[in-house]
């Protein structure tokens, strides 16, 4: 092998090594720009329509909370295990976040509430409603909102009733495969 070929091989190895290193480093200033899929936009619109029927204000869409919602539905689709004590507010240990098994006694509620601050620059807590089905189920906006309307606890979050009476100033939407998550926050998103 001549010197020119050896030089090219070394340059390639150096380039490949640098590329792997850059890809493995966490971006200290991640871009939380998100876009909604057609189904996610439909869910946002259905929630705002339902709130309008209750004479409640529109909640501004939050890039930070949408990033958390979209990340969570993908985590659920890829890693959630049915028939355990962990419910849909749980997070796996397969990502760049604190994992937790969220149980029906809400003992790990802070694991959920802290996710926006942990994963984005959002300064407040986040409150999630989630929906999903097993195996090859495909979540839709209509199925999710209809399920939440029939659940007194989820419905209260959407329409600011009971302990959720404070106004929401941010909302994030995520739908992926068999799951839908909506995140609510009291603080406005500064992004």
C-alpha cells in the first residue's frame, strides 16, 4: 500500500471517529422545535374546540411540552410493558431522562411533573394525560379525546376543574403508534 493510500485511510478513520464522538455528545443547547403531525394537530384542535364549548380560553401550543409529549409517546411505543403496576405515565430507562414506574397511588408523581424541566428549558411543572392500546392498536385524536372526556380525572385536567382550576398557559401534544399524550403547564413557554 503506498503512502497516499495510507494517508487517505488515516483521514477516513479520523473523520469516522470524530463523527461518532459528535453524535454521542449531548447537545447543551438542543433545538426543541417541533411540528405536529396531522393527527396531533387534530387532537389539539379537538381539545380547543371542547374547551371553547365550556367557554374556556385557547391554550397556546408549547414547543417544550410538545417535545416532551412526542418523546414520551415514542418511549411508550418502544418500551412500555403492559400488565404491570407501571401505568402510562411511566418512563423507561432507555433514554436521556430519569426513568420511573408511575403507579396508581401517584407516589412517583414528581417524576412526571419534573420531565419538562428535566428535558427542556421549560421552567414549570408538566401534567400529563395519556391514552393507549396494546399490540397493533393505532391511537387517534378522536379516540383519545373521547376516552378522556369519559374519565372524570382526565376531563377535569382538560377543562380546569377541581384541583386543576388554575389556567393552563402551555400545552404539548404527542401521538405515535398506539399512544397519545397531552402535557399541560401553568407557565407560558418562553421558546
